[in-house]
C-alpha cells in the first residue's frame, strides 16, 4: 500500500512540474516596456479585432489569420512580433505564434 501511495504521489509531482515548466513567462523590464511602447506608438498600428474564439492571454497560440508585426527595436533586446488589441501591445513568439507577454 505504501508503494502505491509513493507511485501516485510521484506521478502527481511529475505532472505538477510539467505544468509549471510549460507556464514559463517572459520577463520584460520596465525600460524595455517603455522602449517597446514608444516604438509601437510611432508605428500608428490600428488595433485588431481578434476572432471570438481567441483569448488574448499569455500562452495562447494565435491563428495564422492574424497578421503579426515585427518588433524592430534593437535597444529592447527582444526578438518578438506584436499585435495591438484593446490598447494593449501583445508580444508574440514568431516561430510558435504563442503570446509571451502583454503590455497594458
């Protein structure tokens, strides 16, 4: 019985660890946020309307139908693309199309 409990507990801990690893977040400093916000403002990009089934939150993968803009700000030291939704700048990993950070 003790062995079964240990195996069950080990499985639970393994699953919890896998969940934590997949929920990694990107760290953007306040200085980087300022530089990115200024860049996006100068680009005068119109906010987009996302399909109803798409949730704008970190970890969401955006569909191919949403056009991503390259974030061309070398001084920010990040290599993401972005979209603007509801006055928020949404940073996206271009290879996976996953939302990695949202600037309010």
